C-alpha cells in the first residue's frame, strides 16, 4: 500500500512537471496582456500535430522538431495578438465597456483550431513512436521498483528549463524590462515610449513558443489527438490560478500540486473522482487565496 | 510648439471636453487650472493618445499628432508625468528610469541621462536598487519626474504632480519644474495648487465644464477677482 502511494506520488510529480510546462505560457500571456488565452490547449494540440507530421513524414524526432515548430508557434502567437486581440483592445480603448469580447475571441479561436484538426485528422488517437518513448528508466531500491519512460522524466525537467528561460527573458533582458513595465502598468509604459501592442504580441508569442516546447515533450509519451488540447487547456487554467496568475514558479508549483493530487488521489478513489478532487482544490483556493499560491496580483 | 485646436474628447458616448484650444510656446510653463470634473485630466489623456480624440487637432512642432498611439507621441518629444505618478512598483528605481529611455533613439543616451538625473535628484542614486513601490510619496514623485525626463522631452506634461506631497516637497517640486524649464524643456502643468502654479506659469488656462473660460498670463490670472474667489478662497 505504502509502495503504491509512493509510486503514485512519483508519477504525480512527473506528470505535474509536464502540466507546469504547459501552463507556463498561459501564465506569462495572462501576466502581460491580461488576456486569458482559451486557445492555449488548442495551440498545444496544434504543435503536437506538427511534431507528428515532422516525425511521420521526415522522421524528425520531436525533441529536434522543437527547433522548427517553436519559431512557427511564436509567430502564430504574435499573429493571434496582433490580428485578433489588439484590434479589439484598440476598439475598446476609451470606452467603459467590459472587454468580454476578448475572452470570447480566444475561446472561438480555440474551437476553430480544434474543429479544423478534427476535420483534417479525424478523432483517431495517434502516437509518435520515438526512441525516448520506448526507453525506460528503472529505479530499484530493495523491494521498491519504479519504472517510467525517459520521455516523462524529460517532460518533468522541461518545466524547469522552460520556466528558467522565461524567467531569464523577463527578468534579465531589455525586452523583459519592457514586458514587466507593460505588465505592471500599461498606460505608464506607453507614456514612456514602450510600444504596448508590440510588447503584447511578443509576450503572446513567447507564451505560445513555450507551449510548443512543452508540446514536443508531451508528444513523446502522450497520444496526439484533436481533443487533447481541451483536456490540457482546462487543467492549465486551474494550475495557473492555483499557482498565481502571471507567476512562473507558481505555474510549476501549481502543476506539481495538481499532478500529485490527481495521481495520489486515484490510489484511494477512482481516477475520474480524483480529477474532481483537483477541481475542488481549485475552488477552495479561489476562496482562501484568490491571487494563487505565489501570485503577485497577476503580474509577471 | 504645441497647438491644440477645438479638441473634443470623452469616454464612450459621453463627451467631457467640448472643443478646447490651447497653445504652449517654446520654453514656456503653461498651467491648466480648474475644479474637479472640469475636464483637465480627460484633456491630457486625449492629448497623449490614451483616449481617442473625437474632434479637433493636436499639432506639435508643425506635425499632426492627433490620436497617435501614446508611445508615438512620446517619440515626438512629449512625455507625461501622470496623475498618481504611475510608477512600475515591482521594478527598481533604476529600471524605472531605464524604461523612460527605451526607444532606439533615446536608449543611446540612457546612461548619460541617468547620471544627469542622479545629479538633479541625488536621492535617487541612493535608492537606485530599491523597488519603486517601496519608496515614500516624495521619492516616488522624483522617480516619476526623472523617468519622464530620461527621454530628453521637448515638452513635459504634468498631471497633478503635487498630489499627496508634503508642503515642503511641493516647494522642492516647483523648484525642479523651474530647473527643467531653464534647461530648455517646455512644461504643461495641471495643478490643484493654483496659487503656486500660476505664480511660476507664463500662461494659464482656466477650465470649467470642459471649456476654457479664461486665459492669460499667470500673474494676471492670479490677480483676477473671479478666479481668486473660485480657487483661492480669498
């Protein structure tokens, strides 16, 4: 019993890392643009199909495919901000309306992408049989035996690599200075000469590029299917709120907690009920600490 | 230098500024005074491109800058010290100043300007590595002023700079404004502190319900009986 809980804990931590890796981009996008990107999951899914195509057509491993897919998704993120969100922001400038249209546009985009892929690929579950997905890590300590795919370990580590990369860009570069300024006070950044809309586009691009990297790691052990995005998209929202909107360590911490609760919970109740646990955890969090565990009021 | 003609602006369908014309000449200090709700801040927001201009034109150094994006207006050489200062609270004082000179043109001079600001306001050098949000009100005002001056603007616009400052600091603030002008930057200032402001202003405008009801040399307005009654309580 104790062994199985310990195993579940380790699997939960590994899966939680992957959750964190996926949620990071969403958190950064919200922290800078104040837009909840409901198309986040769909963009993750889109990236996994690009890796799938690269692998089946050209035999390119997703880990290598990152070099090709990430720049494409960066541009896709920038374009989303530039052509869909910024025009709405400009339209609403100087009005007192609530920007509900901003939420709806990313939601619509998400559905459009999911359905497009459903149309092209159907709802079959595909896998990418890479080398990493077939090589296993085994840890044996006395009677305790733990085995997992290397690709899951890499997905866990990816959270920290992506997190560090984003942290570095935001805190240690000139671009990051502008990103933080826009995040902390958009109007003040504009009067200092910062091109706010361009900064939004860059931040959106970075967030989507981050999810593309996470997508590569995910596709190394998870199936590729048009509905995958919805699943991970929803979880990412919960994780980001749990960890603190806009917070990079928060997204990773939130992901880990989420993965652990889900995995360990499944040891005691059915796994669908353990999903429910995570939602309950999320709702409790909203009551006791709405800004999340490591939140700084929604700023990066 | 700055020439605003018949400017109309507001929020949504509500018009707050009903056709205001105003000029700032080279090296002038121009004051805008008026009661709360007179449309002073709305006027500034429209001027800076933060809300759309419904009608009228804003010309700066012969170029039409009406309704440009705020950052483009900054590129033309106008910066604003906004009401309530609006610093980047979770960035250091130095980073706040850096953002003040972050366009390709202004960035070249960043280090030299920063040094200049530390000379003008020595307190900022001591506080350089501190988060702006942890500073006192007076220090925050210094950061806001320095940040706006980092880009070597031709025109500095100040919206209620004395807001929340102790009287001694207000005196220092007005000294800084005069220093800024003596170094060749024109100043457009909105202030509650009517007497002091008009005493240093070359020209003043009185706003009332979104219109200019009076204008004149600062010293003349100071002597105006109606204005004295309305704002100075004497």
